[in-house]
């Protein structure tokens, strides 16, 4: 927008404060960069959370599977697997 305003400054009315708007452009760009970076980071957080939840869900599944096997066939279940978490 700043380059467009600079390009078309001659076509705008004298009452339009083009110089003031040009001076504000740098500060606005910096603030927008911060906002867009924060938005991008916020979008990544659910992906990271989902990966952690999937990992914990897998560990929980393995523990439940071990308990299920222990309850249905005590002769084949490994008691050590019931007391230690599997990574």
C-alpha cells in the first residue's frame, strides 16, 4: 500500500496527508509482522498438542491391551509388562 500511495501521490488531492501515511508505513509493517508471526505460532500449537495426545493415547492403549490379555489368559501374560510403562 505504501508503494502504491507513493506511486499515485501526484494524482491525490493536496489535502491527503500522503507524507504522514508514508511515515506510518514502517511501523505498521513491523506490527503486522509480529501479529502474523503470533498467528502462525498459534496455528502450530494444536498440531503439537495433537501429536502429544496421540503419543499418550498409544501408551494408554498398550497398557489396556496388556491388562486385557492378563485377564483373559493369565498363563501367557507377562506380569512385568503390567507394572512398567512401555515407551
